[in-house]
C-alpha cells in the first residue's frame, strides 16, 4: 500500500535524478531545488502528465524523503535509492508523508493560523481514537473529541482574559504564586479571540480530507475510518513514545556527546536501548548530524560509540556516513559501518580496510582504551592488531601518523608486564615524539 501511494512521487523523483542531475551535487536545469515552470513542463512531457500533477508528485517526493533539497540543489534521498530492495524504506517514506499531512494538503487561507495549529496539535488524539475504534467513526463523534482536546490545550496554556476579572482568572488557572493567595496582579489576555471563536467543524473537515489524501484514512458519508497504513502509523508513533520513555539513565534529553558519555559504562544491550530512546525523541536527520559531529571530536571513545549509535539508526544514516569517507579519522569507522550495512558479517567487515586504515583504527581504539579503560585492556588490545609481530606493529603505527600515537605507546609501555617489550614500545614512542 505504501508503494502504491508513493509510486507517482517515486516516478518523478527518478525522472529528476536522470534529467536534472541531483545526487551529483549539480543544480537543477533551472538552478533551483524546486521545479520551475520549464522543469515541470519538461517532466510532464517525459512522463505523460500535466505540469500540475508533476508539481504535486514532486512535493510528495520531497515530503516523503524521496528527494532531498540542499541549498540550491536537489538529489535523491536514501529512500529512493533503497526503494527496490528495502520495504522498510518505503514505509518510512510514507510515515514521513503522513507526518506532514498538513503540508501535503495545506489549509485554506481563510482559516486562522492559531486555530489551524490547535487542530494539528489535537489530531494525534483523534487518530488514536480512530485506531482504538477499529472501524468507521461518525464525524460528530470526532468533532466532539476534537473540541475536548482543543479545550484542554487552551486550558494548559491558561488562555483566559485576566484583565477584567483577575480573581476569576486565578480560580481558572490555579494559584501560580505558591503563596496560596492567588495571582497578585492582573495579566493581559493570552487567548486569540479569532482562534477561540473559530468553528472547528470546517477545520476537522480539512484535517480529515488532508489525512485521506496521504492514505491514512478514508473519509466520506459522514464518517472516517483508518486505513491499515494509518493504523500501522499510529502504532509506530505509540511505539516510539514507549521507546523514548525507556531511557534508563535519563540521557534522552542530552546532546549527542553527553548521551554517548552516559552510555560508555553500559553493557551493549543497555547502550543500544539508550540509543534507540535517544533517537526516538528527535528527527533522524538532526540526530545523525549530531552523532557525526560527536565522532569528529578528540575523544576516540565517543567516536566508536557514535558509530555504534549510527548502527541503530540503520539505512537513514547511510548518506551522511558516506560523506565522511574523505575524513581520515572517520574513514575506517565509516567503511566498517557501510560494510555491515551492506550485509557483511561484523567479524569479516574489517577486510574492507587497507592495512594503513586498520592500523589507524587500532591506534584510535587504543587511545579510547588508554583514556577510559584499564591497563589490562590495553595489553589485550595488542592481540587485535593485524600485524603479525610487535616490531612490525610499532613500525606501522609510527608511520600511520595518528595524532595520539605517542600517548598510546607510552600508555602501552607502562601497562605491559614484559620489560623488554615495554622498552621497545617506549623507544618507539620516543622516536615518534622526536620525529625519528
């Protein structure tokens, strides 16, 4: 069902990829990310559509993530690239479109923006009610629910007129001073009369038509019914809320760096649960950007943890992971991530690394162990090197140019119980330090 709803949008997105060059950092034929009249007419001729249909399908493609706009360029989104091989990518695209229902089917201009915002905020509860009803629901019943929810929203904002009757306002909103004596002085009215007076019936009609246009429900004959896709989308949102509520250490409110530090001492399964909770609470795109930025920092431990969190993200992280392949500090991590994403066994993924990249990763991991681990862990880390002997390892470590090489070798020399090996490692550290 999701494929059928997005098929026209995918068709236009593929045409744009071939005809306008997105995905190769090239501007569209018109120098714009949005379709100009010339581009729309070009697509209409090529696809046998009208320019209006092309524009509608283009907008749907953008909302569903089939096309990504960056400045003055447009390129295929990861969901379009994964269209033929990944059903979950198609479903994610449809959920993104469903989330953007109020943009996919804009409200008429005569509606007050404040009233529209209230209805958009209240509609998730209406959808949840439709999901629980598991069948058609009369519009008057939905209207009653919408009115109740909008009233709750206004009450939460305490939208009453304080100026004429301060005492009544205090009673309506409760004592906000903590003194038990009510509000001490009148406040200006917070409610927007136009929003408060706006009839909700036409706004509900608009919302139901908009949700029907993206395939979330059917609407007609005075009733609305969730489609199987719409019911699934509601479950997805409820699941995200539940996952977000399972943050064991309260890291859900933290930025990426602090969240990763909070996960450093957790067991792998617990850390992955924390990553899922953190990711569920924010848009995927901004979360991936935060994790990549955290990986660029000086703390090697955070670098490794950031890519572990990106493994939880999965396919949506692929485009941004590919963009860091030219960054030496991130390239080994990105190559391993991409290899595993493309189906390689995690135990064999290291085979995609060159000897130099593997050595860089060994030093970076050793730096994380030296900063955050215990001495025995650093000694055991020697066994993970690709080099067959310690002298070969030291030679290649010195040549790879990692900025933490000296600190890693000094820490390893201090931790290793073999005096002869420790001496050789200290000598290597000194030679790197002096440029020898």
